[in-house]
C-alpha cells in the first residue's frame, strides 16, 4: 500500500498559514480546524516550513506568553520531511517514528498535493489488519 491510498480515503485538503502570522493566530487555526499542524507557504506557494502544536508548546515553554506575539516564521520547523504518493505506508511509518514527527507533507514534482499524519497511517494500518484477519477467517471457514 502507498501514500496515495491514504489520500484517496482521507482527501487532499491541506491547511496552510503564512509565515508573518503570529503564533496566537496559528494556535487558533489549529484548534478551530482540529488539526495538529499547518504547512507554511512562502510567497511563491512553496513549502518553507511547518508549524505544529509541539512547536507552539516549545516556544511557550522557552519564552512564555510573549511567544504568542512572535511570527510563525520565528517558531516553525524549517527542515520539513516530505514524501510522494508512491512511497509505501511502512516506509513513511518508519520515517515518522525514527524522526519523531507526526505530519508528512506529500509533494508531486515540488507541488503540495496532501498531508499524511501518523493518525492517518495508524488508521489505515488497522483497517488493513482487520481486512487480512477477515480474509483468514473466511479462508479457514471454507477450507
């Protein structure tokens, strides 16, 4: 199974934010949309970073409430791991676990086409395991 399978199920909607927006507004976006991260796009609509709940919590821990007035560009993660639709689910699951990140933007020739979270991966893997289990039960019953 590949990343394209997850995107086919969940959709390709991606929430983005501008780098000049303050962290208070970023936190509001994440809370309202019930998402864990938003992608930060530059003037040319290219991916320049990601701002996550974890980034905001770390900024608050380091600089206190004043951090909420800082811009997203001051706090965002700049080195963003990405994947493409043809990558296997087990491959991205391993990368996310090893890198300790929970969101992976999906690019096609440099263009943003979706985002996959660790929750999406786990949900898909559980469905896959349930299907395999049902197939085994059916096989055993008909044998």
